[in-house]
């Protein structure tokens, strides 16, 4: 079958899923619009201040818009967060202290978070990690390597546990990403055993994929990256933390300093892009979800191990294709890179990247370096040799890429 005919056939098969994605998009777009109107966002909020960044009205309103959308008491939205990992680290270090205990509820966290915790890294990294600062750590292994073990979770939670880390997306793992319903169940189990335990959700890749966000189902704190979903493909850098006021402010103190907290930090003329990206995010995320649903259908029909399935409920923007061999993983990433608007002529190669133990190959011809709300594909060079495909600024680009990948794989 010709590639274009195959894509057309797959589109017809996923019409039901597309309609559900559009329903979620419309709900979230209305919610974001309401937050803009309620907080009286105006052109003067696009202006910036310099130096210490005191009395920045745009920054204050931006925080309020994020807080309203995520149903939080408070939010901080800052370009000063270097990465999503840095954002999460500020929330962890800001709210955990010597002798406190952190439990990861979904097995071992994402590669870069392992170094933050102190599970990997060189001597200097380990000395400055959570464990190196006297924070106790434990985790709940996944049931059959895939599902949350709620019985084991209930056994581990007691009065000594200060915080649980709930990683919504699977990271470089083949486990299921956590739906809002699963996150709600986790929070209920934790709070029943220890009402004072902080439920912290790593919300990366999950924003606007459902009609509810984690705080609405019991989470106390969430964090994410602005070069993923909420940035809408426009924001150049940064992250956000939202949740209970005291927890967010403690995170801000870790980002800046005691006595400074969320009151300072010049935003360097980024306000408009962050506002505009957030406004566009529900539609951008919807296009990505459509693209990944189409990809799932096409790759499943070709006989590849693909997750989630095209008709599964989605909770993040990532699609996994497992090859069980190194060569097709590398070739897949090379093909995605060749179909990128930026650096389409470049050939990606596996290399060791800071924060990762294994070599990683990354295809990302993106307008913003490292942006994963833009079409990209990457994966660690280790079994089961899975590629993690995500992003796309519009559905048409994702569709073109899938068509070309199908043609290349089909011909081989």
C-alpha cells in the first residue's frame, strides 16, 4: 500500500479518538481563556523590569493565570529554571530537609532525576544530591514492571514519609504513564495513611492532555517545563511550579534565596511569549495527541510494539516504538531529524549526555533547543531499544513525518 493511502486509512480508523481529543482541547482552551480574562491580562503585562525584578506586574499576573488554570493556591512561572529537572529539583530541595523521607511511587524515576536523588552520578553530584544532604529515599517497585503496586504503596506510607514523588510520564521506561485517575488513587492511598505527606507530581508532558490536572485530584504540588506542553512551542526556556502556597514559596526560596523567594528575578522581556504560548498550548497539545494517535495506529498495523495503543486513554504526549535492536532505533531518529524544519541536513549520533548513564540518540530539529513540544524522537542506547517520539507544532507536520517514516520502513 502506498504511504499516503495508508495514512488516509489510518486517519479514518482514529476518527473517534480525534473527536475526544478535540473535546479535551475545547475544554482546556475555555479554561485558559477564562483565566486570562479573570486576571485582566493586558499589554502592560508584557513589559518587563530589569535588575532585581522587583514590582514586576506581568510576572505577578502570569503566576496568577497559571495558578488558576492548574487550580492551585499559588504558582511561580520563571525563565530562571534551566530545565525541567532543575524545576523539579527546586521543589524537592525546597520542601525536603535532613532526615525527611522521599518515596517514588512508580519505581525508579527518570534518568536525570536519579542523579538529583543521588542514585547515580559522580562523587560531587552525589555529595550535593538529596541523599547527600541527608534525605532518606525509598521507592515502590512497579507491579510486573508496569503498574502501580497499590498494596506495596500502602505498606510503605507511614508518619515518617514527608513526600511522595509521582512521575506522570514514563520517562525512558516502558511502563504505562499515569492517568489522572491513577494519580487520584495514589493521592487517596497516601493521604489515608499520612494526611501530612506531600504528594508531588512531575507533570512533564502531561499538561492539557485531560480535562483535569493533578492538583484537582489531590496533589499538593506539581512542576513542569515551559519547553514542553505549557510553552506552546513559543517559550524559549523555563519552568513552572504550582500548588499549595507554602510549598510553592519554599520551592521559590530554593530557586533564589531565603528572604527573596518569588519576589525577585528579572524575566528579560519573555512575558508576552510565555503568556501567548500558554494560551496556544491546549491547541498545540491537541495536535500532538492527534499525531501520536495516528503514529500508534500506523506502527501497530506495521507490526511494531507501540505504546500506548491508538485507542488507549492518553495522559501524555509521548509515543513509544520498541525495536529490540539498536540499528532501527538509530535509523528512526535519523529519519525524524531529516524531516525537521531546523537542521534537517544533520545526522544525529548516539552520545553521552549530562544526567544520563547510557548513550542517548536525539533527533530534534527544533526552533528551540531541546524543545519536546516540537516534533522530536530520542532514546537511550540500551535494551529494549525503544524510541520515544513526541511533539509537533502542528498536526500536518507530524502527519508528513509519519508518512515518510512509513514509506522508508515499508520499503525496507
